[in-house]
C-alpha cells in the first residue's frame, strides 16, 4: 500500500464517523509504534513530522523508512508535515514524499496567511498532496496566554477556506500545544459554527491532556483530525526514567519502548473511533 493523502482519510473519516489521529515521530521507534497501533486496531492513522524536527533527523531518510513500513500496511496511513512554517520546509516535505502537508501561517497577518497558504495549496495540489492550513492562534501552554481574541472566527474561517482551497483547517477553540496545567475548556459551540460554514476537514491541535469526553464531543461537533504528541513524549520520558537502567541491552529497551508508545497511540485511536462503536452498538 502507498501512503494516502489527508483527503483520502477525510473521506474515510466521514464515511465511518470517526476521528483521525495524527501522532508525531521523534525517531524510528515512534514510527514503528504508530504503524503497529494502526495495524493492531485496524484504524487509519497519520504519521506526523513537524518542520522543526528536521533539525534532528533527515526528512528524506525518515520518510523513506515510513514509506517502507506502509508498503505492508493493511490500513490507510498518511505521512504528514506538521506545522510547516516556511516555504522551503514545505517544499522539502513534498520532495521527500510526504502525502500531506500543513502550512502554519497563523502568526502572519490575515491577508498574508491567505496569500501564502493559497500558493502552497496551488503547488501541492498539482502533486496530488493535500494541504492543512491554520487560522487563529493555538499557542503553547506556559508560553502564550490563552486569549479568546485569538480563537478562530467563524466568518473569517469561511473566507479563508474559500480563498485558499485548503483541504483541512486547524482551528483555535481553547486548545493549546504542550502539557496542560489544568483542564482545557473547548468552545464546542464555536466548533459547531465553523463546521456549518466551511467545507473542509477541521483539525484540533494540542490534543494531549484533553479529556476523553471532550475528545468525543469535539468529534461529534465537527472535528475531523486530532494531533497528539506530548502524550507520547511524556510516556517515553517516564519509561526512560523508570526503566532504562534495568536493561542490559539497548535493543531490549527500544523493543519495550515501542510497546509503550504503541499503547498510548492505540488508546487514542480507539477513543477517536468511539462514535462509530456507539453507532454500531
């Protein structure tokens, strides 16, 4: 099987009434764990690589490794550029073989975000690659204040999608990147309103730490794709602190680390499929 696009997964999501999980890759162990979770749950997944991670590994090499895994996949899997911030980073991802990209122009003035996103959509679509944009400012826990003024505005979202042609839109509705210090409060009415006004997938970034009930409600309100990274990072670091010195061979350590990460990924994937399971029940 070849890596599928985000558009393919959005069609799957719509037909099966589930949320699609995207999980970021730090190294090959993370990639293997995400792949295993998809195969063992029978659910589609997105392997994500933020542009900033390219300083830690070669985008071409990691993409090649992921594509080799996907060749034997029984489930649809996409390779996604998460938070592409520069034109150069986006082009690198497209050349490396990513099947889906995100251009994050949310920090730009609105008209400049529209202009740059539309140009990237034009280029990516000629290559058969889907594009996710971002509108509103999600920010990071402990770094940015959570301001309602930074939330995605419904009418602006409608205008942005029409003018850029994005396949998916990341929105700010009370979510933040990083590890929440309290319980995040998502604006579900805003999600519903945006869903009613835009004809593309809706993406929730900063998923780690959101409650199970809120995940399900967000999907019911119109969220199509949910990004998870911090939960994997925390699980890996906790496993390392608690267990690393117990292993005599590093290979044994990485084998068990893959299992730990897979468990976190699979838990989220199953949760995002709750709506389908409830409907079948």
